[in-house]
C-alpha cells in the first residue's frame, strides 16, 4: 500500500463505488461539515457518476484531528490524496467554504500532476472581494449558534446539545476564520468551465452575490438559482437539480419562481440597455455611484430582448442605492420587485445599513416596497424615494 493510498483512505470517502460510471464528482463540504452532507448524492446521481466526498480534518471520521486554518494548504493536501483516486473525467463541486477549496483545487491539482477538472461548480459562496460581514474570530459561541440557526445549517436538536456543540464549534470557528482570510492563489483563475449555484432565499450568499465569482473566472459561468436558503442543497428535490447542473445538463437554466424569467449579471450590452431605456423615457436617472466601489448590474431577458435591468452600488459609507428599469409590456410580472430584492440581498451582503431607491411616483413597485419594509422618504417631480433599513 502506497503512502498516497493511505492518505486517500483518510481524506476520501466513496460510500457507493461505481468504477463503471463515466465521471467522478468530487464534493467539498461547507464550514464545520463532513462528507455526510453529500450522503444522498450517490443515489441521486445513480450510474451517471461516482461520488467522491472529501473528509477534512476535525470532523466526522477525523474528529480527533485539528482543523486546518489554511484553505490553500488544505487544497494541496486534498490534491495529493486525489491523485490515486481520480481515474476518469471528474467534476469539482464545493458548497460555501467547500467552493473556495474547489476553486483552489482546480488550480493546484494540475500543478500536482493530476488531470484538470472537466467542470468546476461553486455553490453558495461569497466571492473573495466580499468578505464575511463580521469578524468570526471574535464571535461568541452564542453568536455562532445563532448564525447557524439563521442559515438553516444544523438541526436544532444538535445545536441544543452541549456535547455536540463542543465537537462542532471548534472546527467551525477554524473554518470560518480560514474563509475570512481566503484569497485566490496568484497566477490567475482556473481555466476549466465553471458554473455558480445559489439558493434564492439565501441572505448570506444570494444569486446576485454568488455571481460575483465571474470576476475570478475565465469564460462564461452560468448562474443557477434553486429554492431554499444557504443550505438549499439539503432539500431532496434540489439534489436532483444539482445533479443535472453538476453533470452539465440542467433542465432549466434558472428554476426560480418568477414565471420562467432568468436573472443574470448584465453583460454590458449597451444597445439593449438603450432600447430598454427608450421604453421608459420619464424614468428616474441612475444614481451617481462611486465607480471604484462594488457595483452590481443585473439583467432579465426574454430571448435576446432585455426586458428589465437593475444596478446597485455603494453611496457614501452606509448606503446602497438601487436603480432599475422594466419594460412597460411586462411591468405587471413583478420583475421590478424581483430585481430590487436581489439588490437588497446584495446590499445586506455588503454590510450596508440601508438600501435606497427612486421610482416613478406611479410605479407599480410601490406595493412591493411597502410589503417589504421600505418607507417613502421624499417625493419631488413625480418621483418618490424609498428607504429600507437593513439593520438596527
């Protein structure tokens, strides 16, 4: 037995080996989690793929080991373990912290002498230029538990058990500190095809935020939204949908609840944006945002036609301002509210205290704004400004 095989046994778990499957799917867990979070995947993927789940130090079968605070080092160790495991085309899938490790693995595995991945799928992860909202190193245990409850990442019965918590919180704190310190390796992004996935009810890493990984990837990276919060992948129906995304054959590019429309990062099509603006000649002008700060641009298309657009960026030290346009022919479909909801999630992820938007005085977004806690701030020239407090 070689040293690589020994390491592989410690790092790699294949609950249902499938040597005849055409592809292997290497699954990287979220902070504090182990390979059991992918326990349903083998059955869901069936004979189409062999699921290779990675066990990190400090959890499940390796609970007596110290968790590693360096995601680059973890990726290099995992790469060595995988060298004796990968024997056919493979896909890297990582959720939350696991997405950062998968991103790094896509770089270091070929450098270690292994094959490049056929596909990189990153789920529910904030891009590295959007750090965690608060420093986790100084968070109390109570704050970490409250965060887990909010994200839906752990059953309440485990969070209420002192013995389970003692086992969980130490590696979790180390993992979150590692996530907070993560930066991509120098030398450029991985060159393999990539896809991004998020739960559209995830306040921590919503689709609009996860789409920011496109700044750290080469080539197109489709963004998929699935129902649920940060741990949307615990839902059985989503496991099936993820299987299709991971294997590169999704049934729908954006299975979300807004009538088949897809929300995606705006690709800079100025002609399409000018045509949309021409349909709303009296719409408020976009805000004067700092071009050196974070700026989110979103598009909704019907075929090749741009039917809705929104942009959101920082203004001052505490606010984000949002501006959007919706084609009059589809104004009743709720697309303005949908886009503003993405802007709200983006502003919250940036740690801003308020989201401000200006709309036509007769704009049909007003009921949506009221229902979600916006308050009218001022009205002038037939236009109304609304503010939503995001904290406090």
